[in-house]
């Protein structure tokens, strides 16, 4: 077979590759342009219909997510207000019980009857149940109840949702702290629904749905029973929450032109509903609350013959439902308007395409003819100019590929092949340079690895790591575990005896990871230990450490920290928190969250003050501290370990020795991550008082 030169092959291939598609496209275009016009119109019409459907579906999906989100947010806001009322009512009930327990030392004062007050300002007053006279015993009880005002007045003044506070006793006395002077000689608190329901709840706070109270105001009532020292029922305290504020905050929420919100009880009875647009009448067509599925969800329902979305969420404080509705037609109106506009544009395009079709055909033929001529000429030139430099470049490529990095390709000329030759030459130089860099980098990496290993050992030696830490002490136990995310980390813990009776513990987490965090950690640990050993209080120590860290903090790093001092003999545990995760405290019933006040981190802002709190650890109680690397540990799917799982794991291991409890949580975190990369340092610190002379760990 005759050998064909590369230039000929290149020319033939270029002509075939360029001219064949041109001839094919030219014939196909001339025959199919009318059909393309018809197909365009048909496709545009279908696209408009599809766009309407997609837009409508997207709008509905967006509306569903929005309704669920706003319902959830509004329900949490309402729950917060109701739970605050419920919590403060519980505190008042405990206070009333304490008055009865200390009645011998609380003489009190005489109170007026309700009608004897001016009815303008909040004050204490009383009423007696029908058939009762003010005996000496009842008078003494009224005088005792007068002391309730010392707590009721500031609580009622601070919580505007409480319209009044009142209580009834088993003896028939009714005490009211309110601005009203309404008096009913037949009023007996013991027969009121709120009293009976609270007695049945046996001390747990309860809520009653909307009713007209003793003063003629629509309200919801929260009540709780209070008991004597022997567990005997003394009475029930209650507060009324007016619906005015609830209606402004909840049913005032309006979605678009037709959406609105309402609150319904567990039996479907309306509690709060909007006052605009006649919606009260249309609420008759809403489904009953007992037909809702679960605590929250989204329903498609009919109101007045129109389709509506209804999103609902159960209020945790009361069990009621908060619901928000929006009309479906209003949601999908933009999609329908878009379809109408698209149809108009399609008709205009159809007319324009018919008019331009002839012009396009003529122009296409002229352009194709010119293109064919130009392609033939260019192909000939390319064939001649490409082949010669290619042979030279091929020889250079073989030399360089064989390892001769000193070979230089011919770079004469200014075309792409010349550029390719220069690239080959540069590649050889870069390869030599890169080989030298790789050797240097390998040496540097080995040196850095050795230094990090030394730094890790130094950091480990900075925290106590020998357990048991105090083998001669059997009245308490302490255990810790730290696992950095990198060779060195920013977490640290510390514990040491201030004297024979006081044990100090501390855990902290420096922002960031790696060497910078480790250096900042060393500084923070040294300052905290130094200040605590100097004898200053916990809050003052954190105040001074914060000032020292913030003063020279050019990298804007900070530390979250928790420190406490345990009086080993009495069990009093004083502690202070600086933006750290709240610890857990083990009681007889199991682990629970320790109440800590939120505060600023160390090194964040100058002159930050920190609040000291305290609790009492009975023998057998323990405090479990940790860093956020525990609760924020992630598995392969990105799910967080979380506080709930931490609490469950600790309660499951609460009967084990202290060290085994810590190791149980550490192993559970590792099992949860299941091989996923550790994103943050993980640190534990636990301290416990022993019930006897034996060490539990």
C-alpha cells in the first residue's frame, strides 16, 4: 500500500470534517425550517403549560414550608410565654406552702374585704366562702396570707400576661391580689373548675381553656395546688391570662390577603381567633382539633367552599393547637398569571417567525457558500504549516519522555506548535525544579511531624493524666479524658486541691484547633490555675483572667470555660461559667442538667463580669463536664451526637464507677461517629462525692 503523507491526510480529514456536516446541515435546514417553526410554537405552548405546573407546585411547596415554619416559630413564642406563667405560678405555690410552714414567725396583717378596696390599684384582699364567719383561726390564716404579697406583687408586675393572682384554701378563705374590688358573697373558690382541676392534678400546674372569670374578663387560667409539710392539701393558687395579648401576638399574624391564625383547645373549642374580615364566621368550617394527626402537621381543607392549607402545632405548655391557614388560589395566582403572559408571547412569536423564515433561508444559503470556500483555503494552508514543526516536536518529546530533561525542542515561530515546543522546554525545567522541591518538602514534613509529636507529649503532660489522681483520698473521686482532633488541640481540663477540704475542677475549650489553639490553651490554663490558687473567688478569678487574655489577643481567640470548687465535707459546689456547655449533675434519680447562667467567653470583651452559682452535692452525687466536641460529634451522614443522647448514655451508666461512666460516654461517641473524621477536640471531666470510705472508681 502506498504511504500517504501526513499533510495529505490532514488536508483530506479537514475537508471531510468541515464540508460534510455543512452539506448535511444545509439540506436538512432547508427541508425542516417550516417544521421547526411549527415545533417551536408547539414546544413553547407545552413549556408554558409545564412552567405553570412547575411554578404552581413550587409555590405550593414553598407555602407549605413557610406555613410550617411560621407556625413552629409562633408556637414556640406562645409556649415560652405560657411556660413562664406556669413556672412563676409553681414558684408562688411553693412560696405559699413555705408561709404555712413558718406561720408561727409570720404574724402578717389584717386584710380588707374585696369591696373595701378602691378598685384602682393592685392590692391584697380576701373573701370568705358562704356560711363562714371570720373566726380567730380564719383571721389568723388571712393575716398569714397577707405575706403572699411580697412575692406576688413583683412577679405580677414583671409578667404582663398575668391579669391577677388569687388563691383559695381548704378552709374557705379566698385571697386575691388584683386591682378589682368585685365582691360576690356566694363565691367559693373550692367549687371553681380551676380549683377542682388543680386538686386532681396533685401539685402539677394545669391550664383551663377560655372562660369568663370572676371579674367578667375572657381569659385562660393556670392553677396549681399547694401542700403542707405533711403532704396535706392546703389550697390552690391560680392566675388569669387575658386573651387580649394572646390575640394580638398570635391571631394578629396575617399571611397574604386571606391567611390568618387561630388557637383551638384539645377538644376543638376555639380559644383565640382573629377579629378581622369575618373570619370568625368562617372558622365554623375548620376541622376539629381532635382530628389533627400528631403534634404538628399540614392539612388541605375546605373553608367556605374554598381550598385552604392549614398548618398546626401543639403547644407544649397547654396541649392546645396553634394553626395558620392560607387560601390555595392566592398561593397559585402568580403561576396562572405567568401562563397567560406566556400564551401572549407565543402568539406574537408565531407571526414574527413566519415573516422572517424566507429571509433566513436566503441568508443561510449565502453564508454556507462562503463558509465552504473559506474552509477549503484554510485547510490547505494548515496542512502545509503544521506538518514540519510536528516532526521536530515529536523528536524532542521522545527525548524528554526518555528522561533526558536537558533536551530542548525547536521553538522557532509564533504559532501554537512553537508555543507547545516552549511548553515542552519549560516542562523539563519545571520537572527538575519540582524534583528538588519534593525532596526538600519530604525533609520538612518529617521534621514538622517530629516537632508536633513532641508538642503533643508536652500538652498531654500539662494536664493531670494519672488516675486515681488522689489515691489517699476516699471521700471523693475525679476522672478525666481528652482526645484532640489534631496532634495538638485547644481543649484542656485541670483539677487540684486548694486545701484538704476544697477541690477545684476546671474544663475549657479554646476557639480553633491545632498549634494556635494549643498555645492559647497553655496560656489560659496557666492564668486560671494561678488565679484560683491565689485565693480569689471564682467570679473574680474569671474576671481577671478575661482581662489578661483580652488585653493581648491580636488573633481574636477566646476560651469557653467552666470551673467549680467542691467543699468536700459539706458537698457545697460553687461554680462559674464562661460561655461553656452546661454540665450534668447526678442526683439520686439520675443525671440532669445543671442550672448555669449564660455569660461571655473569656478573652472576648473587656471588663466582663461573671456570676457565681452554687448547688449541694449529696454523697453519691457527681458533676459531669464536657466540651462541645462531644455533643457536636458527627456521624458519616452529618447528624450530631446531641445533648439528648449524652443524657441517655450517662443515665444508662450512672451506677458504674466514675471512670467507667466517662469511658462509657467516650465509647458511645466513638461508636456514633463510626469512623467519621473527628472534627473537634473531645474532653471529659467528672467529679463525685462518695457515700462511704470506699473509692468508687
